């Protein structure tokens, strides 16, 4: 396996030249920094091919090729989908999933059951609203602690999911990786176990929706290998522009989804039946800059090799932070990791914690120390995983939430040292 050339990676992000430490890469509405190649393509699109799609004149033809062919093909590769016709573009993953759920209104019956993780609201809220509209029943798959000494060391376990499945189970929606817990779930294993249980119980149609927003910056997606129906992620967290891509398996697109577009548009077999109004074309084209960047990270020039190198480097970031926060001194201080406490390949460098006990400290007060110091951007809160944080026991103030440090492959060991230095001060 090739080691990640972090200096090379950083050189592709002009924003990193200031030396500011971006430690909020999983942030909502703005995530990772944008790779130069993406910014160049957006600029170039606007200056040279900014024309309405579908006309016969030459500039329109090139614009159409970029937006309707080149970009969906890049998204297809990022999902490992079968066809670019399975790709939907939307302003955000939240709106993409809301549109999907609205498109499924006609295919949901009263009494159907949805199993949700109640994780990030983007892959929960749209299903909850669909359940209300159609009289479906919502059940929650909740995470449980892995360490008896830390009630917040929670992860989702397959054995907690399976008893929830019945002959009525229609939808299973979960996140491949939590934007709070930072654990990558065994997606293929979960899907296989859920499909087998659903079949045994006599469920007629189970469709599975996987939120990959907090997963996609760190690992490769493979919707075909995973055998999922729906998958979504936001390019603005994967070094690209502020746009989201949704994968909808062709059979689901044809059989489960009704168009939510204007009645006169002929879209039955097209993924844009879920795209009411056009997405920003320059942003759609902008995503084509992400793939060459990812491929350029290793000489193999394939996504698996690049993500292997990313995963290996990211371990060197997550290990020291977890080692510091779980040291006997910090445990004594009241620090509790929210999520898996051990580093490892199923752990991404999204690290959340709270400080409880006699010397309990508000998450906002920890972040204030960082803000005062300057030069490092991290945040506190529930990060829209409101239900997950709200259900933790013993209770924590959901609005104060957790302190979250979310790193990605362009962060360095030196940056991690600086982050730990400020953490030491904040926890004094
Ligand atoms: C796990 C997860 N899912 C979904 C979202 C929502 O993505 P978007 O901002 O594109 O709607 C986020 C954003 O933070 C997230 O972290």
C-alpha cells in the first residue's frame, strides 16, 4: 500500500496555505476545504459554457455534455453505481432525501414500518414525515455502549436491529458513519442480515437508505456491493462544491418513486424525476474535479488505493487524540468520548466528547478556549444528530451537545499536536 503524500494533498488546497487548522471538516453546510481543481472547473464552466441545457447551439451542447453526461458519470464512479441514470443532484443531502421521501408517497401503505437510527436528521426527518403522511409506523434502532465504564461509548449493533424487523418492514434508514460517533458500520453485513430477516418474516419489499455524508470523505462507497437502494452524500464534505448526490437504484426509481417534477415533463425512467428545478449547473460540473484529485493521491490511480492511503493516514490523526482524551488523567477529569473509544480502521477522525462529573465543563466553554487562542476551528453542539444526543443516558444538555474535532486526510500530525495542546489548556 502506498503512503499518503500529505504535502502533495495539502498543496491542492489553497485554503490550507494560511496555516489555519480546519478541525470542523464534518461541519454542516460547510465541510472540508475545496480542492483547487474543483474551483477551477466551476470558474471555467461559468466563463465558457454558462448556457441553457438542451439547445442545439454549440455552447449549449458542451454545457449539456458536462452537466448531463460527464458529472453523472463521475458520481456513478464515486458510488460504484451501475448507471449514471441512477444519479440525482440536489442542493444538499437533506433536500435530496426529502425529495426522495416525497417521491415515495404513492408506494407507502398505512401500517408499513420504517426502522430509523434517529442519527443525523437528514436520513430520519424525511422518513418520519412520510410516515405521518401515509400512516406508517416508525421504530428506532438505538446505539448501545461498548464500554461498561462509559455510557456514551455507544455504537449501533446488528443484534439490536434484527428483532425490530417484521413482515411489515418497508424502509431501513441508517448512516454508514455517524457524524458524532465516527464509527463506520459494517454496511454490507447489516444489509445482508436485514434482508435475510425481512425475507424470513415475509416482508414484501424492504428498501434501504444509507446516509454516507460523514463516511464519503474517508472511505470508498460501493452501492452495488452493499446492495442498498438509496445512498446519499454531500460533495462539500468530500473536497468539492456545495451540492449533494443521491443514488437511487434503477428498480426503485421505476417501481417505488413517482415523479415530483412538473406533470408535462417526460421523466418516468429518469433520475431527474426527483430533481424539481435544476441544480446549479456550475456546481454539478464542479464535482468532476473531485475524482481526479482522489485518483491522484496514489500511483495506482484507483479509488480503493487512494482511500486505503487516506484511511491509514487518518489513523495517525485519530490515535493521539483518542489516547489523550482516554488517558487516566482525563478520565479522572470527567472526559467521556461519545462514540467508540478505540482507534482502528472502523473509526474515522471525527472525535466527540463531553466533560461530566464533579468538574463538569460545558462543551461551549471548551470551544471558547480554542476560539480565544485562535488559529483552530472546532465546534460544539448536536450537529443535527439531535435525537442521538438527546437519547444519551445519563442526559446531557442537547444544545450544548458535544465538543467535536473532525479531521480529514489533509490534516497533519503537527496540527494534531497543536489541537491536543489547546485541549490540555481547556481541560486544566
Ligand atoms: C451524517 C450527515 N448526514 C447528513 C448531513 C446533511 O447534509 P447536507 O448539509 O448536505 O444536507 C450531514 C451534515 O452535516 C451529516 O453529517
